[in-house]
């Protein structure tokens, strides 16, 4: 780990001021990084993938930015709430089960106790080439150097949203639930607070895979909002992985359904382990709206979800696994008693 300066933030505005006084690049490459749970940042600093000059500790802001609040209008999750406390919260478990399940199936119990929601949605890819600094062909880590994964070891990597410059997959679970529920993100930056759709937070790789989000330099996530709706209770998260715990998704599906007498009035679908960023399967949703949900319609939706999938060598199995995972999630959601 390289030397770095350490500061402890006294309030959110002070944290942003410190970060923006030095940061001049996109968030994930900025010379100043925020430290919350540290479960991603410290890991990447130890292996020399991230090399911040200064770390701003925001754990002291947990009292202000860690609240979980629910009322008739919806749910607000503070960015510094931990994964564990959010997954265990009664309102989340009862009214937004897809969120609770996505968190409970992520990482290990120890990491869930430490990791913050804000940090979790910003976690970076597990692509071997990104995390191995001896590899010099990773556009995400070294812009313009190439993408060794395209012709290399790519079993875990993306088949949706890829580009010729990067096929690294987004590794998180919570993000799939948030994008399925059309959540919004609250932030604080040098220009003050703003709100954006969660779907607008992460960027496609295109020809700049090293720029992963639409956050401005130094901009701090302060919370997430999810509006209530008839689909939030009939929701679930299905995750397929190589082992039962502490493994990232090969394929996952977050599904939220508004079902009336077997007919889909509204459906929200997020896919994980399969795409370069949190993925809303809008084509699949369009197939299902107004249709009776059964195995046939679920299969048609799954086909639509992966119509544009692009495979590379070892990940050729992923579209079929993704289709089966989505069909399973849809039928399980339809069978829920709510």
C-alpha cells in the first residue's frame, strides 16, 4: 500500500470540500477517495489498483447519513447505513423484500456488518485483469491499454452492455434491486445537493471504461429513495453462484411484480452478474406487461432480455443461465403470497 494522507470529516459539506479541493478527475480515478466501510477501497489500495493521495473518513457522519426511514410514500436509505442493518430492518424485509434479499445474499456476515450502502453500489469489478497490476492490458485501470479479458479468462464477465474496450462485469447485488425498483440517488457535491435516477448513476464502458459513474469529482452519495408501489411487496432476488455464500453472481435477477388475477399490470426487472453495469431489462418488461404470467410468457421475456447478448469464449454459457435465472425469478415472484 502506498503512503496517503488521512482526514476525518466533521460534516458532509466539509468532506465534499476536501475532496473537491484536490480531485480533478472522474470519481473512481480521483486522488481523493471517501472511506466508509472500507471493504472495497482498502482492498484495492492493498493490491495497488487504487492509489489515492488522500483518504477522507466519513464514518463519523453515520448519525446524519445512516438513517433508514419508511412511510406510506416509500423508503429512504441513508448511504452510511450498513448492509446488515438494512437487510434486517423490519420495513425493508416486509415491504421491499428484494432489497433485503439482495443484501443478505451478498459477501459475508463480517463484510455486511462493515460495508455501507453507498460504498456497496460503487464497488468495482472483480475482473482478474483489472485487479492484477502485473497485467498491462486493462482499459478500466490503464486507459488505452487494451482489454486482455476479451480473448483471455472471461468466465465471470459480462455479456450485456459490453464494448470492444471492456467486458468487465459489475459485481454488486443491491444495485440490481435498486435499479429494478427505479430508485433515486441523493448526492452532495460542490454545487450543492442533487437527485438522479439510480439508472443514471453508472456509465456504460463505451470507449471510456475507466469512468464508471456520472458522479462529479468529490460528489458524495448521501442516500437512496424508493417510492412505494404495489410491486414492492411482490419482489424477490434470485442469485446463482458457484458456491452458496461469499461468492459473486454468475447470474442474478431482481424482480418486482404488480399482478392482478395472474395478469401483469407492472413489472420491474434488474439483472446482475451478466452486465457491465446494473442492468434494467426493459425489453423483457415490455414483453410481460398486460400478459398472463406463466412459463411461456416468462420464457419469451427471458429471450427478449438476452437478445443483444455478446459472448466471449468462457462466458458463452451466461445467456442461457441468465434466461433460466430470470424465468425462475418471475415464476417465484408470481407465486408469492402478499
